[in-house]
C-alpha cells in the first residue's frame, strides 16, 4: 500500500529501485551520423532558404551553442559512402537524437540524406586492469614485488588509471585532423568463438592488444564505445590520427594481435577530416 511510483515493476517486498531514466548511471550516449547530399534536392531549395539553411546547420553543429551536447565534432567524409559526418556525446540520448531531427527539419533537410549511423555508449572495458590486477601482471612479467621498479610502475599506473577511465567514460576529443570510424564484433564462429573463451584467456589476449596499441600513443587516439543491444555491431571504433598514415598503420598492425587476427569482424570503414562546421558546409558546397 502507498507504494511510491518509482517502485513500479519491482518485486513484492518493497525493494527500492532508482527512478526510471533514459540517462546512463555513468558515462555518455554516443552518436555517429553520416550524411550524403542529394544535389537535385539541394538545387530545389530556394536561394535565400539555402543561405538560411546553411546558418541553421552551422548552428546545430556549433559546439558552443546553448543546449549543445557535451561533445560534438563535424568532419568531411572521403569517398562515396558519405559527404560529411558528425559525432556527438551526451548523458541524454534525446539530445543526440534531436540533432538528427533538427538537421532533417532545417531548410537544407530535404537535401541531407542520412547514409550511416552508429549508436553506442561509453564504457570501461572489463579488461582494463584494476591496480591489483596490474600488480599481478607486473609480477607475472618478472618485476619483483617491492622492488623500486615495481613500486614506480604500480604508482604511475594508480595515478594514471582514474584519468584514463574518465577519458573512456567522458572523453575529450583530441585535436587531431583525421577521423576514422568502423564498427566491430568479436566472432562467435564455432572455431573462433570469443564468447566461449575463459575470462583469463580473454584478459591475456586483450593485454597483448593493449601492448601493441600503446605504441601509437601520440599519433593515434582511440575511443571504443559499446553498442551491444544498441546497434548491429558490438563496438564502435573511433580513431583520431595526427596524420593519415598512422590510421593505416594502426589498423594494419593491430590485425596481427590475436584478439583481432582470430576474433575480430569489421564493418564498413569511414575516413574523414575534422573541420569547423562552416568550413565543412563550404567544403561540401551546401
Ligand atoms: O590501458 C589498458 O590496458 C586498456 C587496454 C585496452 C582495452 C581494454 C585497449 C587498448 N583496448 C581495449 C579494449 Mn583497444 N582497440 C580496438 C581497435 O582494428 C582492430 O584490430 C580493433 C579495433 C583498435 C584499433 C584499438 C586500439 N579495444 C578494446 C575493445 C573492447 C573489448 C571488450 O571490452 O570486450 C575493442 C573492441 C577494442 C578494439 N586499444 C588499446 C587500441 C589502442 C591504440 C590501445 C592502447 C592505447 C590505450 O590504452 O589508450
């Protein structure tokens, strides 16, 4: 009796659940959108509506505007899959969804055809070692517990970990001009089923993966967002490169990690160049 509304659906016995919400308890929603320009539809937009539409689009994509999502970045996409794209993150998924609706209902909307989208959320992977697991890893690698080297490495890791996890959950976008996106799965093939491997084996393979990835520090910045239950693939891989060749090199190199060589399946690759909204709008000749 007198059950408060927020216990709806809870088991008998009055167990308390948090208020239902579309926001994440921790982390951000993420949206990647790619658009193609329909030139015939663009030609049909009246000239002064077109100028107004450009302004509307620049404003929608402006990271500084009132009500902007926590993160938003615009890029121009190479090749025929898309003309331009955006990536946005926020605690509120409806704020991200609103961007698509604002673009569609703008003066240029009829000419901007979504050609690809990817919906995901941030996460700290279960394979990111805790400080205790990192100590164990050092020990297994032959660093003597209690030695100065051991203490220094462990200390550095425990200093770094909170910042690295913050960057995974609430990422800052790096100031790199090359943007690469692709979705991926870990395979469930009968002869290469990631999901039937014991956790200890997956940890070992992911540690090898991290060791090969870390060599690209300063040249490539990676963001892995999780999409199981949210989109058709299990993860979205976003890479930002200081220069384009690093993207090719990292994707090629990491294919030799056993975690990728044996278990990774990839979707389409999008390569784009980051631009301020107005520059992107001019570049694609809207
Ligand atoms: O610091 C750490 O120990 C974190 C280690 C780490 C994890 C847990 C890590 C490091 N990754 C992790 C998780 Mn990654 N990553 C990819 C791809 O193209 C391919 O072959 C695969 C796409 C790249 C390029 C890449 C880069 N990583 C993951 C996961 C989630 C797995 C899960 O949770 O089940 C995926 C799908 C994935 C895929 N990874 C790194 C990199 C790089 C460059 C690093 C080292 C740099 C860093 O730690 O910031």
